[in-house]
C-alpha cells in the first residue's frame, strides 16, 4: 500500500533508524494500533455522571407503558399479552413512578388489578381509528374499566394522535369525547401532537384537560439537546396561557437513545438522560403534569418509524436499566465486549498478513488492522440497533463479507505471501475490480436512499471506510463504464444529501466525507490501465 507513515513517528525516530529494526517498527505500530482501538471504544462508551432525578424516596409522575416483549408487536396474530410480563413490569416501574399511561384497552384486562397490587395509578386510553366498529369496542372497554376501577384509574384518554393520522375529524372526535364524559367520573382528555390542538380548536372545549405531545426530536424543525428543553418550555407556556384555566398535561416527551440524527437532534443514551433529567427538574419547578415516553424500548416500532422508533425507553427491551433516570450513563453499554471483539479482529488481520514485506508494511499493517477492527465493530453495533427486516439483515451480511474480503486483500498486499497466502492474494487480486464495483454499487444505493427517502434510514458510514481507504491507497483495475456511473451517482449526490439533512448534522457530514473518499477511490481505480 502506498501510504506515508513518517508523520506517525515520534520526534527523533526516523524511518532510517526504524529500518534497521523491523521488529521494533512492527511492535511500535502494534502498540499504537491497540492504543487507538482501546481509545476508540472507551471514548464511545465512557460513563457520564449527571444529577439523578429518581430515587427510592422520590418517584416521578407517569410513564407510557406498552406490555410487549421484545419479539412482540400489536400486529401479532394471535394477540397475546402475558399477565406475568405485566406483573413484573409494574413491579419494576412502581419503584420510580406513581402512574402509567396506556394507549389501548385490548389485552389489558388484568392491568387494573396489577396496578392496584403495585400501588400504581392508571391513565387508560382507548385506541381511536378510522374503523368505527373497532373504535366503539375500545371505547366501551374504556368506560367499563374506568367505572369498575375508580380507585386506580385517575383519568381516561379518548384517542391518541388520531387527528395526526387523519383517521377521524375534529367534530367526530369531540362527539366521542362528550359521549365518554357522560358515562365516567374521571377527567377525560385526548392526546395529540401540540400543533394539532391548534389546528382543531373544537377539541379543547370537550376535554377536562389537554394532553399535548412534545417531542423535540420529531419536530419539523428538530431541536438539538441543548435547545430542546427551552422549546418544551416555550410551547408549554403558550398552551398554558391560551387554554387557561384548563390544565395542560405534557402527555409525551422524551428523547431517543439510538438512531439517525435529524438536523441537530442527535439520539444517544447520554442525550436521552440529559433531556429526561433536565425535563423532570424543570417540570417539578414549574408544577407541570407530565408523562414520559416511554417505559421500555419497543423494537416493533422500528418497522414504521425507522431504527429510532424502537429506542425511546427508560429501560431496554430486556427490562435492563439504561441509566436514564439515575446513576452514570454510557452511549455504548457493551463497549468492553466490542473492544474484545475488536482485539480479536485486530489479531486475526495480523495473522492473515503474517510476515510483512518491508519496514513500511510493518508500520502500516497494524495501523490498518486497528482501523479495520474499529470500523467492523462500529458497523456491528450500528447493525444491532438499526436492522429491522430479514432483507436488511441480508444486506448487513453481504456488506460484512465484502469488508472482510477487502481487509484480507489489503493485509495480503502487505504480506510477504508464501504458501496459501500467495494463492489467496492471487485470487483476490484477480477479482479486486469486482470488490470495488460491489463497494461502489452498495454506496450508490445507500446514497440514493439517503437523498430520496432519508427520514427512517441510518447513515452507513462505518461500512465503507475500509473499502474507501484500501482502494484509495492501492487502486486496482475496474470495469470502467460501470464504475464511472457509480462514481457520478455518489459524487453528484453528496451536496443534495447534505442540503437535505442540514449543514449541522454531524452524521450527514461523516457520510459525506466517506462518500468523498469513495469517489476518490473509484476515480483512482478508473485511471488504472489493465496490464
């Protein structure tokens, strides 16, 4: 590989000095690579200390609760919610909350007794949709449960974001709310994104209090983590002034712990903890009523909302504490496991390379192995949280195999190549053009998706770092017409992709940088003439 390594050497350690000690050069590069690998994963996973907002003596108000296991969804047939799951969940939530909010009545017949058992109040909701038969069934169950469990049910919610989904009209919804009010003793409300209360003023007179959803990440103009609480406070003040004397409850607010960045809104566990802890402190200072979204991660939501939809929980889908409410919090809780995996990948690349060809190779191979180990590990962690369907798992698998083949090609290029290494290198060298073509095709496909349908797609930067660097440093002969087209597609899409995402989106800039490297690598390959 034609890479200049002199800049990596400490002051006073010249290439000529190291050339007399190739083992020393190799050892030095291995130490540097391992140091970089450790620094990479610890930097991502280091714990952050924030002020706690929940404790054994300080419970929070309310949290959204959907009792699905991590492999369940509301679209399952048959629909099966286990009372033992709900019992364990409520036992856990009762340690931090006074109440839980539900969204549907179907399958939750056991919930009031379990809430009573664990000392929790309920805000129960009926799911209102465009099917009047389904809606009537939900509303009837809502009324019956509210009347039968008056000691547990503190409020009822007639519909959730039905106006946002355009499944009912404002007058239809107001009539439904008044019907429920005439048959229950608890306060009655409706829940929707705050803008839809302003678009449908006929709903406010029908409810006893307003329930608004305030999710800075999903706003049309997303707020970054530093501005998010100010945005929440401003909207809450507008509603408090406009609809007084009726109370306004913030019925959903939170921040995602995983997923793609939207403009300046960056999902992460640390940011989720910052938002939730800051919001609770602000709400308690202002005397707001609130409900946090949500108790547990819901992986099934990724199918309709992208990867980010599955990671709004205070606990993960396995009911493990994410550190959102109290204690130290880390963005990558499994960073030590990924470090071990990266170390094994690092060692494997060195073993594939074997004896190096020169002092320069002795310096480059360990450093390349560290970069490859970091990129593969980061790709694995990204795939873990973003991959939703079998087709996406297949895509992840193909890109992983492609990366492994390119890593092997690069390692063998630096090797002295005897025995099986020579045969493997010759095979990969003969097919290197197709490895480049496959990398360019995959990058072009994902670039087009991010330009034309980006909302629910994640940035795959880490999957293309290795192909871009390898063939930028050592271009190979490629199918010219196909590669020229792929180079044009990727290059021409960089500016539109950045424009669409906003110039403050770091993830978009990361993808743009990797795309530039890919374009440069493809361009260099186009200039290589066949022998």
